[in-house]
C-alpha cells in the first residue's frame, strides 16, 4: 500500500509539473508542438519500468536513513533463559536436579562518540537526497528519450509512406516495361534495370516497415505503454518559431551563477559532503566512545569457598560505559587514507565539471542556432518543391507534362517534406539538450528534490 501511494503521489506531482512548468516562455519544446506527448511523459512516471526501479532506489535510501538515525536513539536488548540442569555437587555424591533462570535487560544511550552518530545520520540524509535527485535526473533522461523516440515515430511513419509510394510507382513502371517487352518494343537487357529497381523498392519498403516496428517496440519499452498504432502517430511536426531569445536568456543566467545548480553538480557536492563526514568518522575510530547504560541482570553466583553452594542474584545497575579500541591492526589508518583519497577524487571531478559546463552550454546554444538555420533552409526548399509540384500539375492539365513528370515532382516534394520534418526534429532535440544541460528542463526543474 505504501509503495502504491508513493507512486501515485509521484505521478500526480510529475503530471502537474509537466503540464504547467516551462523553462522559458519563448523556448519551444516538443510537447508544445505535440500536446499528446505531455500526457505520455506524465504516464511514464508510474508505467515506465525504468522509473519503477528508480522509485525503489528512493525507498531503499529512505530505509537506510532510518537505520542511520537509529544510532542517535537509545537501544534496548536482553535475553531470558530457563533451563533444567543436573549439578554435580562438591559437598555430596551424586547429582542434583535444578531449575535455572537467567536474564539480562540492557538499555544503552550513546553519550559522546565524537559526532560519529550525528555524522552517520547526516550521511543518511545526504544519500537519501542523492537518491531523490538521481530519480529526478533519471526521469529527465527518460523524458528526453521519449521525446526523441516519439518524434522518430513521426519521421519513420513519413519515410514508410514515401517508400511505399515509391514501391507503387516502381510496380507500375515494371508492369509498363513488361508490357513493352511482350510487344517486343524493348529488350531483356533494358528491362533488367527496371526489375532491379523494383526489387530495391520492395526491399526499401520492408526495411522501413521493420524500422518503424523497432521504434514502436522501443517506445513501448520506454513508456510502459502499448505499441502505438499508425493512425495515432502524428503525420508531421508543424513549422517552428525560433527559441533563440529564450536560449540566450537561459545561457546568460547559467553563466552568471557562481556554482552550477544542475542535478549532476548538486549530487557531486552532496557526495563530497558525505565523504567529508565519513572521513571525520574514520579519524575518530580509535578514540574512546561513551554510553549511558542501565539494566537488570540475574545469574547464578558463588558467594562461599564451597563452589557447590550457589545463589540466584538479581542486580540492577546504571552507569557510564567506555568503549575503546586501542589497536586494530592499522585498519583505521587505511580507512582514513582511502576516504581522504575518495574525497579528493570527487573534488577534482567537480572542479573539472565546472570548467567544462560553461563551454558545453555555449556549444549547445550554438548547435541550437545552427539547427534552426538548417530548419529555415529546409522550410524554404519545401516551399519551393511545393511550388514546383503545383507548376507540374498545371502543366499536366495544359497537356505540356506527362503523368511521369508529375509523379517525379510529387516524389521530390515528399522527399523534401521528410527532410524538413527531420530538420524540425533535430532542432527540437538541440533545444531540449540545451535546456537539460543548463538545468531548465520543465519536467524536473521545479521538483523539490532537485534543488540544493
């Protein structure tokens, strides 16, 4: 029940964020052009196998945190033993049947452990936060893959339609050539190329259909949804406005921050903090630790020179307990050395990350700009291909062009249409890659657990 409620809460939170959050009003994302994509990404929170596993990671971290905080609380332990024994007495011959009752109840409260218990609790909190942020990062990456795969479905659907049309035209051309061969107007050598072209057209159509099926299966695996039918896949991606103004604002804000606030940087800073606490704990491993103890114990004790004369005695006690590991074979020294090395590794990795993030963000912004220019060029070429198709259709109606001429113009337009949709897809992907890099992807930017 707890697992189900947590999943439903996460789904509701993610759905509201996906539907309302925006990185920048002028930044156009795939889900803005394809509204059905919003709900698909929202559903993936609970239906995607990948996110189900990530949610369980968060629950594991929550359990680990409870264990870490338990070290700050008092612990109660004890035992109770009832036994029947045969005692061999020193003061008499034979054996004596006896009943024995022994028990011990101990209450222990840590008093002074050189902050080790508090450090462990803090490490547990940091690891839980890291798990939550990794959950958010995993969802961001999943959303990016869903965007890409969904648009690939559109592209491949267009390509399948094109190759099917080419196959149909090739079938017609082959039928016409075979008729000419039957009339002995053409030769076997001339029809050979037509037959080869027809076989290639059929192979291309089958390859395209297999690729569409592969992408459908991949999409289903990503989202946890059934494979989409062809009729519910959109036929195109509409013409896009520029997002450059929004990208420039986001880039300026990202470069102006002293410390990056993207999730990988937040995670690494928390890993450094956790390793620093672990390092402090290892440094104090060989120092004495103090606990407050209280309890009651009963056991068999000897109070006379006659070892056979024994009494059951109950003791109640309270006091201060010192636990001191004086020598551990230099295990503590090794732990300190390795912990310090891990901490320095993380610090160096973080320093290198900071150095490259600015360059990566600037490069991603430039790639988005170039992709937009390429998309504009394809839009112009598509408009030109459409005008040429209309011109050929007019020629056909006037009797100055053949059906073959019109079919060639139509094939050229469809090919340019596919290239234009591909250019729009690549532009949208460059935009989403940029906003993800600077930590402004709306699917995760406003999640509470992604903040410092």
